[in-house]
C-alpha cells in the first residue's frame, strides 16, 4: 500500500516523442460507486484499445486508469481484480475519501502523466460518452491538436427539463464570462504538454470545464451521440448540478460582484426618486403613509441585502479554502 498527497506541479523534463510513433494513451475513468457498470466499461475500453493498438494508432503501452473517488461499494475490489487479470492494461488509484468528480479527473491526469503517457482521455464510467469517438480524438491529436473536446450532438435521451436547464447553464456561463465549451462535459483528450500546463493551476476549487479552455493550446472538437447510462444511477442529480454551476461561476467570474455593485447604485437612485416623491407628497398634502409600499420596499431591500451577502460569502469562502493550501486529494492505494 502506498500513501501520497496530491500535488499541483509535475516535472516537465520529459523528452519529446517522435510525432510519427504511436502515442502512449491513457484513458482516465473517475469512479464513484460504479460497481454495476465497471466490468462492462473495462471490457469495452479493453476492446477499443486493442483495436487502436492493432491499427498502430496508439502504443502497445497504452492503458486504462481508474480513479476510485472514495466509493462505498465494490468498485475498488473490481478494479483490483481487473489489474490482477491484466496488469499492463488496467491500473487504479484509490482516494482515502470522496473528493469529487473534478478532483478525481485531475488526479487521473496527473497520475497518467507520471506514468509516461503522451496523451490522456478523460471519460465517465457509465459509457454514455461514446468510446468510438476515441478514434477521432486520437486522429486529431496525431494531426497536431493538443486538446480535443468531445461535443455531444444530440440530447435525445434527456428530458425537456434537462435540455432546458443544460442550455440555460451554458448560456449563463458564457454571460458570466466563464469560457466553457457548449455541450461539452469532461470527455476530452489532452496532450502531455497540456496536462503539464494544467498541473500549474494550484487552486483548490477546480472547475476543469473552465480552466482547460483557458490553457490556450491548439484544440479541436469531435462530435458524438451521447448514449443512455449502461447501469447504475446518475451521480449528478439536480442539486449537484446547481452546486456545480455555482462553483463554475464563482471560480471563474467576478461578474456577480459587479452586479451587486450595479444593483446597489440602482437602489440609491430609486431611493433619491422616492425622496423626491415624498417631498412632493408633503407639498401637495398627500402624506398618508402607504403600508403596501413600505412593506414592498422592506422586502425588496432585505432580499437584495441577503442575496448580496450570500454572493460575497461564496467568494470569501473560496478565499478561505484557498489560503489553507490543503491537498486536493489523498491517495490511499495505487496499483
């Protein structure tokens, strides 16, 4: 058993590979209670890598890396069994406790870099991300692109509510100034150079969908049809999606703070207007106090104050977490 702390800096002294040789590809799979689907996922990815290796699209040293994000089921046991059956193909890392999807992906990318990959693809364990799109990603990478985004080209499997909320999320993120890729989750290929650049980002509050586009490397898009979940249940219910959206906004944009300032100025202007209205009412003899208008003003201003405090509190909370400089994750075991 090995125990080590997650780090944020990777030695960049790796020798440049021959661009004509097949790259060593790592497929990073974050796992949280994926016992029902992990065996099938491993089988599908094993066949995909075998096909790529046969066609010499990737190196024979390419592998799959599972990141067990503190699962409470038999996920780690299954990963260990897969490694025992195919020690060169399957590797796994186990967190000491749950640290979240973004940290699991980050850890997988850093571990795959340490293991000598030329490029790494991150994808979920539920096989909703089409494994066949990996061929196009590798082809684009070998053509010179450092980052290749998997973009879903349909939402046929989503409910109307899910489609509306997803579209609203991407529009909101764009309006807030966070440079996310519409209809892209975390299914992407990153080159060795891009992962090394990502390792320099030391913040505790990770929002990879915003950070990675900001790296600035030459990129491409691969479109695919997102399927239905093979087994198990979604790890992103509505409450987590809302939390994820707030995390992205407050991690990548100060626009909410600007909005609070603008709202404050607007409230001051309204206050002056109400002052003028009050003076005119006194001059014309209409000085009967209006209960409705008073209650309206109290509730509106009270609500604005509470919302403003909440938004400012989100930013202060992030500053508090960042100043602690705690590791993003703790690796309990590696195989």
